[in-house]
């Protein structure tokens, strides 16, 4: 008797079940990224107008210039992410992605509450500490991205990664919009709202995300080793990884020069309000979402990961460098184009890195990507705030220069395996 058709049917059903579970997992990951990104982005439309236009103990701490204080607040969050993401990605491979994700979501929400209390008390140091602690636990986005990568080959890696990116962009769209609308109720309300949204993400993880197999046993790797041999920085002992991440650092320094100082530039140049910053950020992120969902995968097929990522870097640099020439009417279409360029870069370069180093534990690798991005954010918050003393456009132009250098280095030094 021939059992081949029956076995084929069983295998087909198993494949469909696995694919269905993979889609549920992806949905859960997307919700985590959505609400985590929204929570991160919520305060940004308010911070620049607050520090540039208002006088309070928060904005006059130690008699420092308000732009320097803003730079410090902008830097403390990604400084926390550097520490958190370098360890959390590896920890998720040791103790299970779901367990670590649940714990960090709860602690991130509590950290937002601490930020709100610091604002109510008008305590600059407490706000800086709270933003740092929030960043430590918000490094869990690297876990979410690692889960998305883990779904390959059940789901296409470029497809899943860009859906997760698109969800992150949606968070960056809804966050500033909600922040701008909530601005009239105070920054503390914004932080309380951010904490509340994370509990929706927590429910999705508890409901849809399966408990995963551990990459290693807890007996093999002690907790303290996460801070030594198993943290994401340990990957930099490989000279080839070190080279690609030096390029990624340069590129993300350039991107963060824009991310962190375009609100300051908009306030300086066009006197944008918190609501107006929220609206133009909505435009920016709508183009990022559209590009990520509908264009990036096609660009990968047409150009390949390497050439596509190079295109994204060059396009960003060109659009950043023309900022001094922009008017109140041209700023809107240019920011739409910037959204396209950012989505191309974010959608292709991390996938290129993942493909080139597929043999490395992806939680650790995604942790390094998040860590390097956050390191760039810290550096640029401090360097950019100094440049912004002469005009915020100088920080953005400096970012364009770094992107040009990164694109040239990437184009000539990297050779794809595929």
C-alpha cells in the first residue's frame, strides 16, 4: 500500500500549522514594537518646545543652556538602551525570548511612571535617571526583532523584518501625534499614557507568543556571563563584524543627527508648535510605513541588499544637506522623501548584516544592531547639541557628511555572500 499521499498531506498540514503559528508570533511581535515605539516617541514633540520656550527648574538646571539640557535628556534614554540591548538580546537566547520580553515590558512601563513623577516634581536629575532606566528595559525591541528573524524560513526574512519595521514606524507616527495632542495636559500625562500603552503589548505577548526553546541551558551560562562573554559587544572581537558595524555606526550617527535635531530646527526656523511637529512627523512616518511595506522587498529583488542599502544612505545624505534651502512649503514634500530614504536604509542594511552573519545567535546580533544605533544616538545628542548652539541645521548637515562617508565605505569594503 502506498502511504506517500497521506504522508504528504500530514506534512502539508504540519507546514500550514507552523506557518499559522509563525503569523501569530509575528502579530504579537508587531504589537510589542508598535506600542514600545509609540511610547518612545510620545515625548519628542514636547521636549524641544519645552526646553526652548519655557522656564522652569527642568529647563534651567545648574544654569546650563537649555539646548545642552535638552541634549542630556535626549542622550540618557539611548545610553540606557546601549546597556539594555547589549545584554537583553543575549539573555533572551539563554532564558527564552518570551520570559525576558514579559519582564522588560513590565519594567519599562514602571520606568515611564517614574518619568512622569519626575516631571511633576520638576526634578531634572530624576527625569534624566528615569529616562536612562526606561532605555535599559526598552532595549527589548532587539528581542522582538530577533523573534522576527527566527521565523525564517517559515516566513521570508526580508518580509518579516520590514513588517516589524513598518510597525515601528507606525508607532513613531502615532506616538508624536498623541504626544502633540496630549501636550496641553502636560508632559507627565504623556509619560503616564506611554506606560498604559505598554500593558496592551504585554497582553499580546502573554496571549500569542509561545514559550520558546532556550538556545543554551541556564546551567551552561551564568547570569554574570551576559555582561562579559555573552553580551552583544563580544561580537566585535570578529574583525569582519567590527568593520560592518563601524560603517553602521557612521550611518546611524548621520541618521540620528536628523532624528534628534529636526524638531529643534523646525522650532528655530519655522516656530513649529508641538502639534505641528507631530503632524510633520506623521507625514514622515507615513512614507516610511508605505515604503517598508510596499517598496523595500521589491528594491531588494531589483538592487540586492548591498546596493539598496547604499541607495538609502546616499538619498538620506542628499536630503539632509539641503535643509538650509528649505522653505515652509518645500519642507513637507522633502520630509516625505526623507521617510522613503530612511525606510530603505532601515529595511535593507540590518537584513544584509543578518544574512552575512546568519551563523551567529540572532538575539545577540540584533542586540548589537540596537546597541550601535543607540550609541550613535547618545553621541549625536551630545555632539549635535553643541553644534546646534550655532544653529540646528549644522547638526543635520554634519549627519549628511557622515552618511556620505558611510555609503562610500560600505560600497567599496563589503562583498555579499549572496
